[in-house]
């Protein structure tokens, strides 16, 4: 047994980056993922996973929202899974072909929430290693702050499938491309039917099979 305390790890998952990475890869069945179990597979014996914070926003589409709620409900059974939600705001974009304006929706607040939580946890000495799961270069500033605030703190970046950022790659102490982890994804799929602690039984959405 090591006489030294385990390295504490906090993980921050950019839910949209992660979701669209899986979508780009055609890995829809891995939407139904045991998030904590998946990231625990990368933790060494001398390390301890404190928590995984998943950042996302509620879809406006009712069917998408229902599927997402199931995913959050099942993963929320694990006390190490924490959820932080942003929101969607309407946005008008100009069509390059017709010149007309089309209304779409843009996810807001996620980057700020990730940055705030990362910095807060380091300032409060909650972890020794930060693992960011994203390829969004807008998250460079909080990493730079952490570097200046506590130079001994380790920062790893896990890139979702089909996603990469050279800026984040250059700042990280270590990186991993999750696109090469299909076997691990497969081993960490949730059961098709799960009974929650409140006795409610939920099933994997048919479109995620």
C-alpha cells in the first residue's frame, strides 16, 4: 500500500462536444453510456475519481428532451455524476444561397459553466488533476488561469471522437483521443432496462440501439 494519498481527479465533460463527436463517428448506441464507469476505466490504482460533471442544455424538441432526461436520470443514480445545465437561445442566421434569415437555436452558458467549475475546484483544492473532455478552444483561458494559479496542478484533455484542438493539445500535460476507445465504450454501455432507486423502470431509447 502506498504511504501517499491518492491523486484526486475531477472530470468535466462538454456534453455537446462529446455528443456530436459520437454522432460524427456514427456511434449512436454509445449515447446510452454509463458515464462514470467509462471514465473510471482510465483511472490508475494510485488515483481517485472524485466526480464527473456533465455540462449540457435541455433540447427544445420534446422527443430529444425525453431521451436526454432518461440518460440523465440513469446516470444520476451514481453520486459521482453531477449535472450542470445551460440553455438554448434563438438565433437568426443568413442563408448563403437565398440570403434569407432562418431561425435556429444556440446553446449558451456551457463554456462559462465549465470554466467556472474547473477554476472553483482547483481554488478549493478539490482535485490534483483536472480532466477536460472537449475540443473547444474557448476553454483555453481557464486552463491558462489554473496554470498561473497553481503550476503543479495537472491538466489532461480527452478529445471526443472526431474532435481535436491544437491549442488545448499544446496546453495539456497529457491527452487522449477517445475515438480509439470503442472497446471501452462497448464495455460501459448501460443495460437496456434499468430500475431506478425510486423503483421507476426506464429503457434505452429505441433510436439509440
